[in-house]
C-alpha cells in the first residue's frame, strides 16, 4: 500500500481481487470498440454497489472543473480504496513501481464517468 508521508509503496502483500466484483467486471468489459455492451449487467451492478458505499466526502476540485468524491469501500468487494489514487506532491520523485494511466485508459475512464453520471 502507498504511504504518502514516506512516498513509498508498502511491501505488504497486495489485496486479492475478486473476479466477480462489479467494478472489475465493468473494467474488463471495456474494449476498443465500446465502453460496455448495452446488455451488460455489470453497469447495473456497479451503480447499485456504488449507491450502497458510504460517502466519505464530495467536493469540487480547486479549479471547479471536476467533482471529487470518495467512498468507503474498504469492507466491500473492492478491496482497500481502489477508487482513490495516491497523492503525490510536485517536488516528490515518482516511485519506480508507480502506475501511470496511458492516454487510452484515461480516455476510457472519462467516457465511463460520463455514462455513469447520466
């Protein structure tokens, strides 16, 4: 797990993924040809699960271009906060094992957020 104060990734064992988790099924359904099939039950399950997560906070970003939300999914099928990226200060170096989104993944995430907001 990422430790912000030390800018280190913990050597603790990673949490196992549950293949039946709604967020994972939604992500696995994303393809080059579309975000998800219209007949996919993964979207309905994901929205239902997200509705049941307790909300920790919701606020606008500093430039007010995005709504920042956090939900507590630590006791659910998501594992430990998969929806919250680690934060890093500008002057800190990036850890070697830090994962960056590539453009098409960010694009898919933005499309997913648009459809989930509808």
